[in-house]
C-alpha cells in the first residue's frame, strides 16, 4: 500500500499512546501524555529508515482537548499537506476525544491527502502495548496510494472520521463506525477497503477564530427520565449560543426539557436535536419544532453547530 516513499509527518498531541505507568501490568493507573511523538516513532523498529518528520503540537490527555489545540493542529496539518513531498499526516492522540478531533479536522479541512489519527488503549509501558502496531499501521495508511480524508486507525481497522465513535471503555478494539461499518481493514500491512474515503466540503481554516475565547459556546444536554428545564436555564444564563440535546430513542425529548429548549430557541439560542442511541439516525415524520441532527452523534452535532454559528458570524 505504498505511495512513492514520500514523506509522512507525525504530529504528537499526547494521549495514552504516549502514556507511561509504573508497572507493565497497569492498564488504568497510568499517566497519559508523557512521551514525545519522536520517542513513539523511535520505538517502532519497522519505521526506521522511512521518511518521517515529527512535530509535537501538544502534550495532553485528550479528555482535556481544547479549541486552541484544535486550531493549532488544523493549521499544522494544513501546512504540512500543502508540501509536495508530504504524502500524509499521522496524528498521535488520546482515545477519549479522538472522534471529536477526527470529525472536526474532516469538516474543517476535508483534506485530499490522508490524515490518520492514531491512538492506543494501553500505555506505552504495558506488557502488550497496542500503540506501536497502531502507529505502524497508521503510517502505512498515510503512505497508501489513493488514501484521502481524515481517518482513525486502531486494532487493525480504519474508521472514517465521519462515522468514528468510541464504544468501549477498555477493550483494545474500542472503536466502531456505527451503521456505516469499518472503512478498511489492515491485513499484514495491506488495506482491504470496504468503502470510500471520507469527503465533503471543507469549512476552511480562515473562519476559525485564533482566540479560543471567540469560539461559540455550544453545550450538550441529555434527555432522560425525570429531565427538567433547569440545565437549559443555567446554560442560557451562562451565555451559551447553542445547545445540542442528546434525546432518547428517535430524538425524543422529555416534555419539561423540550419546553425549556423551545423557549431558549425562541430567545435566539441555536438548538439541534440528536439521539443518545449508539446507532441509527433521527427521523422525523413531520417538520419538528427542534431541528434534527440526523445521523450525527451528539458530539458531532456540537461541532456542526459551532461551525454553523461561526459561518453566520462572518457571513
Ligand atoms: N484519557 C486518555 C486520553 O484520551 C485515554 C486514551 O488515550 O486512551 O488521552
């Protein structure tokens, strides 16, 4: 699956893949984001001699991912992909917000070269660490002829950024592509591809504020038994510009929460209605009072709503 042995740029952001524990048997009691991306690359003998450049963008546990890292990451990816000698970018990242960073980068850049997010469920010090194989596979995908768009590589599977979701708290194969299914499998370094690379139109980097404080504030509220409107009132009082509701089933919302959301919408807060179900899409029989997020997961819908609000701001 090689692409003229051109340059792969590995961008480090931290995560468990760069994590270390005191004991090799520790799978949970470890510190994420301890090793640099250069150390991760150096730990994979099969990568030695390949044209690889490394740049550390951040060093965080991805539960703490933020807008300023996203902005810096998107800019670095964009700059590297514009270099003719670069065939693809690999991003080492934590698993907790992997699906959010993946969706964000695909929507903002819609790159015509591969951008491969890679993570691990076990720290680098584990007896059977999954990071090195995942990193080797990710570089292989970044060098693949015809690969394009943002994908994630873990446990021998390639997932589109548009479908990726974390579905397990500790299993090595912790990610899934929902109803869409895995994009490709990596079999002894070769890709067995099931469907197309992610596409779509790029939102564009220029519309992302440099100052993180200027990004629209969009929060997620969950509908559940006994839901009320207090959370919506608190969010509105804090100056929120958008609310994604993670509804039950087919995007249904508890009447008390729905009432509060309709009021917020009438007051100018943008609302999107998604489902807290792990699969499926919100389907409406009649035009809904609260617009539907379709097949977007709540965290994807949140990114989409932020981009919509940014688009209107500069329009
Ligand atoms: N908390 C870690 C992170 O997201 C978990 C992981 O990487 O698996 O950075």
